[in-house]
C-alpha cells in the first residue's frame, strides 16, 4: 500500500515543527512542551475565540533561564513567538502565529518584592491580578486595574494589553512601564 500523499507545504511545516521540538526538548520537561494537536488546541486562540491559528508548539517554561534558552532557539530557527499569560484577553493579543511558538508565561508567578512606600511591586508575568491585590491588601493598597477576569488574568497580559477595568473609571489608568497601587 502506498503512503498517504502530503502536499509539500504540509511536509515543510512538519519538518519545521520537528526541528523546533527537538531544539526545545533539552530545555523543558516533557509535560512543558506541547506539540500534538490535542494538546495545542486550547492555545489556538485567547479569549477572542472568533479567530484561531494553530501554533507549531506551546512552551511552558518554569524559570527565566528556560525563557532565555527558548528565545535563543527560536531566533536561531527563525520561529516567531507569541507570549501568553492566562489567555483571557478579548483583543487577540495572545493570538498564535501560524507556524510559530506560543510561549506561555503562566508558570512564572512569583511576587518578588512589594514596596508599599513607593506603591510598586516586582512580579513575574504570570502572577494573577487578584493575587497582587491580596498581597498588598495588608498595606491598605489594591491593584487598580480590574478586568472582569481578575481572578484568572495575569499581570503580564495586563501590561502588554494595557488592560483596565471598572476601577480605572474612577482611578484612571496609571501606566508607564508598570502599574501603581492605590490606597483604599
């Protein structure tokens, strides 16, 4: 029996995917590299589900070193990257690029430092908005931007997408390179 015919463009995508997967396997744990269709389907769109693209793979790094190594590998292979947090956005900001990599930053969720005096915090991009408000509440502060999905959405996506929410109608958006906290 003959092997099924695959058009050259499909074969080229399969080769590109195989190269990407083999480059990322030494960097990531087995369950932190998704490339089978049944595993990547949840990443084909963000909260804006009207538009969908299948990525070649999804990487779920757990630390900064892995992120750096992933970025270097993708640069070398000329694979485009789309960073993604919780994927709750409705603007298409985490929309995958066809034949690209989705770089999920959801596992990077450490609150590094809170400075109530300057009303700033150093956090990793996967920290949930609600976790930030809970962490600063003991100082009489809260995180003003409050998208309706604050329980699930992450700070990295908020900063990247310039997300606001109902509190910003009263407090205003306070964006420069970071969000400020406001007193109750």
